[in-house]
C-alpha cells in the first residue's frame, strides 16, 4: 500500500469507527445516550433513528461508489450533533470532558475532506457545474 491509499483508508476508517462505536450506546439505551436525546426532546425515536443513519453512513463510506454519500450523510449528522452541543447540551456532557463533542468535530472534518475529495461524484454538483 502506498501513502495515498493508506491516507484514503484512514479518512474513511476514522469517521466510520467513531460512528460505529457510538451505536452500542444508542442501541443499548445507555444512560448517557438517553440523557442526551431526552435533553434534545428526541428520546427514543431520535436516538434509534440517528443510530440507524449513522450505521448507514459508516457502511456507505467503504463502498467506492457511495463514499460521497456516506460522507455527506456523516457531515449532516455531525453538523446536527455539533449544533446540539453548542446550543442545548454544552461541550461537556455528563462530565465526559468534551469527548463526544471532540469526536463529532473530528468526524465532521474527516467527512468534509471526503466530500471534497469525491465532489465530482455528487450528482447535483455535476449538474450545477457541468
């Protein structure tokens, strides 16, 4: 593997791992996750629904034809998470030291980079700039 393929794999793996590791907490109704979604007024439907969307985004990141779609979906989900932290939850949630916020920002950045790298595959952008 060359440096380009390693970096491409890392750009996909980091957000996918972050998205997938949070699923356990969402789907098992961990107290922290329930607290977050109750605070947002989205418990339990929002917790499960967002968990499903995060699972789909993580899978799409690794399919070459849909990497752009997974990145855009991840970008939107993390924009919502960051917005929620900044407006309702706070940076630190239940003494986590800001870990969830940092993970959301890292995932957002990686998904933004992937979206930019795969911008030529995004149908609406091809129509606008063709």
